[in-house]
């Protein structure tokens, strides 16, 4: 079980299938050979059961298979900000996050780093690591790769960004987002079922409401409801038109209260539940972890 390092020599980890030898050059994800990340912090801004009292240990990996024009993490997701570390240092970082009191290990855009993550988890577990592992993903994932990591992931925290391939092409530079995401979410659900807080296991779906219904949330609710109405939905309202989205005719503004409430009404119509954002979130949601290891 798991994915070997050899896949990095002809990389097919994500649906882009760029087949780059990442020991020589970077993939479409902008990541080379070694694990690369910008930080590990205690993050209280995830869904409440994942954050707990002290926060989830959010591991912000560098690189991403998506190229969202409005990404709030543009520095490390697309511009390569971060630093390479060894797999031993990554395992040590996981352990130090546990020592800091994290409720979960929150792997943010982990796909380009999967072979190293699997190795680091194996190493850390040999030394007593036991936090639930959260796979925080855009859902632009290969089913074949998800199958290889079955057993390593406790919670899939999966976005549905769009339910129209054309919007995925325009705003995230991928040609087949909705086709791919549906199949990926079906596989995640097969592995872990709907989220259960008592077992700290299962699938949670996140939907960021975009202006002018670019997110296509009603179609997303229909898909989730047909799959399993017990799957909790995090309906997010915090969209900000960053970077290339600033002057876009459709998504160049924040959403209105009416747009969010309309999405919430639709969620209720489909008999779904989860977490909603009706008020402003806390401004400070992260705390540092002394996670760097001298090996």
C-alpha cells in the first residue's frame, strides 16, 4: 500500500499526467523532487471538529495541480515559496505538531508530495504518531492514486470548486475539473464514508460560494445528496477576488449576503447539513509550531 518514490521520475500523481522526471525538473505543479513546504501551523479556521481547541496542524505544502486565478495562497501554491526538507524532517515535523496539541494533521494540497508523505507517516507512526490525517484537497485527483493511499487518510476534506468544466478551464486552468472531481469524491466516499466526529473519519465536502453562481453549488448539492445526505457540507462565504480575479466580469467582487443566503436555502432544500458562515470569521486563526527539526 502507498506510492513509491519511483513515480517522481515520470510523474503521474495528478490528472495533468505531465510525466516529468522531477529529479531533473519541476512538474506542472511547480514542485521538484524533495518535499517542499512553506510552514506548519496550528490552524483554528478549519471545520470545528477538525480544529478542536488548539487547532489542526496545517501543513502548507508548496505547489498545486490547480492554477486558480483567485487563490489566497498564491505565494506557495503557484509561485514556489517554501523550502525543501528531507523526509526525516517531515516525519519529525508531524511528531512535533502532535506534541504541540494539534487535533488533526491537516495536509494542505498534498498530492505532489504523496510518496514522501507516505514515507514520513510510516516513520512518524513508528515513533508514536497517532493524529487523524486530513487530506485537504481541491478534488482534482486521480482515482488510481487515491486508491494507493487508502488506509493512510482518515478524513477527506474535499472541495467542489465548480460543476461546469468550462469554469474550471477559465478560472483554474484545468480542462475537466467537474468530470474528475465527481469520480474522485466517489472514491473518497468509498474509502471512508460520511464524516463521523466520534470516529474522526469520513468525507466532508467544502463549497466556496462564488459570485454569479460560478461555483454551481445547486448542482453540487444534488450530487452530494444523491451520494449520501449524511455527508456534511461546509458552505463558505469568504471569497475575495485576489490576483487575476480582480477585474473579472463574473468573479471580480465579493459575494453578496443574498447570494450566500440563496445558496444556504438550496442546501436546506436538499436536506443537507454541515457548517455555515453567517458572520465574519476570527481574524487570527493560526498559531506557530516550533516544528523545524535538526537531524
